[in-house]
C-alpha cells in the first residue's frame, strides 16, 4: 500500500477515529526516551498555564460541538 492509498483509507474514517490515529502517530514520532516524571511535570505546567488563561479571560471557551465543527471545516479546507 502506498501513501496515497493510505490517505484515502484514512479519509474514510470518522473524525474521532482519525483524531485518535493522529494522536497515536504523534506519540510514536517522539524518539526521545524522556523521563516520565519530566513529561508529567511539563503537562502540569501546561495545564496550569491554560487554566490561568481561562481565568484571565484571554481565551474564548467554545462548546466541544463547535470546536469539532471548526476542526472539521479547517480539515476539509486543508485536504
């Protein structure tokens, strides 16, 4: 199977399955053997940063349905 066939097959998947596949691919691209504690600490910092942005009102919160609709529209435009 070549990459163009693979892309066609992937495009047939529902959005949530494509997102899961993308997440899996991204996790498997990381060639570092980073320490799990270091990774967890980095995620905790990221979460605190995002929560601070929410509390400050510097980000716009949207319902998940709207977020997925925007994601799908952007994906279709890029594809």
